[in-house]
C-alpha cells in the first residue's frame, strides 16, 4: 500500500483518526433553512451576506478555505483585505435566490486543485481582486437583467483586467492526524507594488449562546506570540504563526464569535466584543472593536504583506498540540512529503490514463469531491422549538417548511454536499451519485454515506428518505439502491473480488423500507404506475410536478414508473448477490422480479382506456395526464422523461442463476403461468451473448426507436452529450391549452427562462452529467446482452451503424470534451467564449465543475462548483465506466 492507502486503513481500523480534521466548513451558512427563524420561511432574506459577518450562527459555520474538526468545535479560515474593499473578505460573496436573474449564484473565482481522501494534503486557489470588489455592481446588474439574459458574473466586470489580482494558494498538510500544517502562498499577478492584509483566523463554533450548554471555550496568546485554543471536549491546540519576514511577528487580534445585536437589531447585548470586531478594527479603524486583553472565541493573526509585481510571499502556520519548541523546523520537508505522497496516490489511481490533461481534469474533479465534505448539523425538533435563551420561533413555522412529519430528524455528521456555496446541504439523489467517484478514492466513506441516509435519525419512520433541507418531504428519484450496488462492485474490485457483504446486507434491509414507501405512497391506485412528483427534474415538465395540478387529477409519470422499475431490478440484483451466502434472499429476489414484471405491464396498459405511455406514432415515452374532464392524455414533451425507461435494465448470467435455484424455479413458474407478463420482458427466455438473460422495459425494436431520437443531432444529441429536452421543441414548442390559460415547453439550451424552483436550474435543454452517466451505463448493459450483432445508426441519419458499446464510448467522449482541451484549438468547451479563461496561463488549466452545460456549445452553467454529481466526469475519464 502507498502511504495514503495506509492512512485510509488506519482510519478504517480506528488506530488513527486521520479524518478528524478536514475541509468541513461550508462556504455559505447564511440563507440556509437551518438558520432561518422567520415566520414565512424566507431563508434568503432572514440572514443575508451583509448580516453574515455580524451574526453568530446556530447550526454551523462558514469560511473561506475553511478547515475544522469533525464536530466543528474549532474552525480555521482565511481573512483578506486589499485596502480597497468596504469589508474584510472572510466569506465568498454571491446573490441570493431572490437577487439573481437565474436564482442564487456565487460571484467569486476560486478552484479546488488537490485533495487526498484523509485530507493529508489539500490545495485550493482563490483569486482576490486588487481593486474594490464590485459587490454593488453585481447586485444591480443582475437585478436589471431578466431571465432571457445570462447571469452577470465576476469575470464579466473585467476586474481581473491587467491581472490586477492576488493568487492566494492555500495548502493543508497533516504531519499527523491532529497536527495540520497550513501554507499560504500569495502571488501578486498585477503590474504594481501592492499590499495585502492576510488574516488567518481561528474561532470556536458558538455553542454557548443558546441556553443549552453555558460552557465557553477560550482563545488566548501563548508567551511566544501564538494562538492558544482550549476546549473541554476537543482539548488544547496552538495555531503556531510563523514570521512573514525575520523579526516580524503578526499582530494577534481577538473578539468573540457573538452576534452584534447593535448593528443588526439596534438592541443591547451582554457581549462587549463581536464577531465582526476584526473587520471593524481593520477596515473601519475602530480600535475598541477587538479585545485588548487578547482573549476571546475568535482571533486572527494579522500579516501586512508588501508584494512587488510578480512576486510571491509565503506565510506558514501549524495547528497542533501545545509545546512544540520549533514548529517550523520540519515544515517544508513534511509539506513536500505529503504532496509527493498525494502524487503517488493519484499516479497509481490514474495508471490507465495516459493523457496529462485528462489526469489534471480528473484530479481536480476528485479534489472538488473531497473539498465538498461538510459538517452538517440540523436538529428539526430543536429548530422548531427554539432555544431557551432566544425568543421562541414564530408559531407559523410549525405548519411551514419541515414543520410537520420530520420531527425525528437529527442530523450531525460529515456529509458529501453537492456544492459548498449554492447547495451547502445534502440532497438524497445527488449524494447517491457522489458515492460512485468517492468509492474510487475512499470506499469506506462512500459506503458510510449511503448508509447514513438510511439511519433512523435521517430516514422517516415510514421509509421515505429526506430529500434536502429546503423541503425534506420532496421526492428525489430512488437511486440509492443503484448507487449501493455500484459502490459494492467498485469496492469488491478494489478488495480483490471480496465484496463487503455486511454493508450490502445492512443497507438492503433499510432499502426494503424505502421501496415499500414508494409502493404504498406513490402508486395512487395500486396499478404500478408511479407519480413521484417533480423527481428532482425541476422544470422539465408542462406543470410544476411538485404541486397540485391546475386542472385536478394526476400525472402518470413515465420517469417515476421507470425509476421504480429500475429500483426493483437493483433490489433483485442485490438480493441475488446476498443469496450466495444466505438462501433466504432468493425469495426476496423473486419478489422484486415480480414487481418489475407488473411495472412493465403497467407501462404498456395504463388505466381503464388501456392507453400506453409509449406513443406508437412518435415512438417515445410520455407522461400521461389524467383529469376528470379530459381523461387520459399524453403530454408529448420529448424530454429525459421518455429516455429514463432505458435505465431499467439488468443482465443476469447462467452462473448467477445456478447459485439461486429457488429463485430460478419461482421465476420459471411465474413465466409459465403468467405468459402475458413474460412476453413484456425483453427476451428473458432467450439466452443472449454468453448465455445471458435480459430484463428490460424495452424490447429490441423499442430500444432502436428510442435511440433513434436520442442519437439524433437535431433532437437530443449535442456535441457534448445528451440534452435534457429535444431540440425539436425549439421550432415546435409543446403547448398545453387549458380552459383559461396555456402552458408552453420549449427548448432552452442555457439558463432557465421560467420561475419554477427559483429559476436557478434548467432541465429544458442543457446537458446534465448524472443522466448521461446512467444512459452510458445502460447502453453498456444492453450491449453486455446483445453483443456486437445488435447495431444502431449513430448519429441518426448518418448512415453509419455501430454497436451499443460504441455508442456508449462515443457519448463518453462527447462528455469528456466538455472539460478537455480541444486538440486543434486548445479551447475547453466549459469555458465558453471567455478569452481569459481560455488563454491566460494562470486560468486555463483550472477547472470548474458546473451543475449543467449549454445544450449547444457546452458552456458551463448553473452552480459553478457543483462537483457533487458533475464529479462523475472522474469516472468517465477512466477507461470504461462499468466495473
């Protein structure tokens, strides 16, 4: 094992707590549901960016380049001041959901460059302008623009013109599990001499102001001028602060991590020094804002760095136990060693990738995944009841968001987040996708994450998984079983063929509860047609699928039904694996086999009028609207909704069936006695390539017809993957005419033009990585059965036929071309037309992993750092996706 793998093993064995410290501090805590105590649930306006520097948070912390322990008791973060800004830069700025013309959006330029699974080495980059940060301009210009115009970004202000900015590189390296080296490297990219105020900060999360626990930890100075931290649970640490230049120790500034009631509410306070004290002392010149006694619960080491054009300054810090006489004697050597070990870890992981640019993209994708691990704390009963020392929450919140049905939920854990600024909270189906690339890095963490959402203090007693804090009761696609099986197989391969059966069996029993919830709650009439709601696809449909339909009735959802069919096959496959060591699971496997057959039947025989969700004229799957006045009506929107039935596919070989004779006997009985159902399933009784059997919602003809649309460049196939909506609707919008109004769905390749879900995500045209990933894996499974004899035209109307595996490889190549440099032009599609991003050597090799991508040109859109599920690109860059 290489050194990083040794650390992972030590963490697994419990011999060393290598994961105790990590990048677990969110980049935005303001505007979250947790911190919202308003009567109307207006989280974005209850706590704002402007208030954030003055308000002590109840449930978690935020920081720039944050690092903390796994209980978030002691936090490290960075403060910066260029001498021009009206406020200290302690957190990333962005627009709230009500301010942006396309919803919330971070307005900063920063990158996650490197990380190891135990956080033994991490590196990020923040580009800090030397001119005054254009806060007001960003707010006003985005407010001026309507939804038909793109977002106005920081790069659009030309603030980086003439390279007048600082590159701030932040590195963490662990000398030991609780001994963290921190190196801050500042480069003046501009043409003039300039000064940067650098303020590494240390503070305690406020756990004492709420009336539950009066204990207050303390920060103070050591005799030799360092920061001492003392906490009854965490113990004692010192932030050793090196001299910037010989003989120049930094000034130590202290205040309290306490709310400034005077500034926020014009109200008195028991405190004398406040959270914004260091800001007020430095920026506003208020000498009394910091504590002259040099004690408190928040502190900073103030470095004033004069930096010549093109020059670099380095500041070293070390967070470790007290008593180190020469804390920086081995600093450079240890930092270099951890970087070398990180290189070794990734060299072995990327052994099959020969292209240097691909290795760079993948390593940054992995880094983003690891930097997005966050401490998450949300105790719904306490949140609803309020705290003893604060005014009680308004009674309206008991009937508002998360007020009913989720009072069992008490989350406090390190969780993989979609994004640390725009989505600083877990989302159930995002998390499932995160675990696939995470399993390549740290299988134990990936398995733990999947188990976490199934625990009693997450999963609802009725079996529902919590969707996300914005609305816990929303319904995400049921992909947990899929991720469980994929992570199990990835881990099995890493373990030399020995699967973690204990993990698989433990989570299977919890997934049984969730599957039962789907059957009982989302199958309205017990007909195996599922509604599901918006299913995470936001504005993909004609109506807001998370709300009651405007004309009554209900939707029979092609995607909802297909997701559950996929779920049944995933559960069947897991049960068959478990049956190798316990025959009782053969019975459960046959139960899920039957579930799948009944769902397959329902998709071709819906309702009393025997309408099919498959439309023979268009050769596509659609949702069906069922209303008292209009009966069953297909909503002919050509979207991912109609492609999701491709996901419900499983191939079983003869060897697997031989190990499950009871399952095989029951399956054969069912097929013999229910021939009508058996006929629905693709070629189950006909062995395919290598005596394999196929379970799928689509027979060969329908596979080809559906793929004919999907692979048509005039419809779904873009140069950079499969669009979420067919480009056909650009010239032919779908219009649903009601009695009083009409609803229109048209192709929108970029930002959303609707207000649904705040207008901050768009499923009406762009390319989404997770759906493309599932399509690729489905094609691989179909090919696993059909083999090379089954061919389709690719692209449609090209006259060229290829195998399904070749289609999967071609789609993979289109998706990787979002990030990789074009061999001829050197452009990266995800950067769009921004010349500085494309050409500047200090920008062009740093990557953002956007939420989704322009359906025509591949430009990155939505959340700029949603490495969460866009991190799947790391899997696609490996030769062959499937294990």
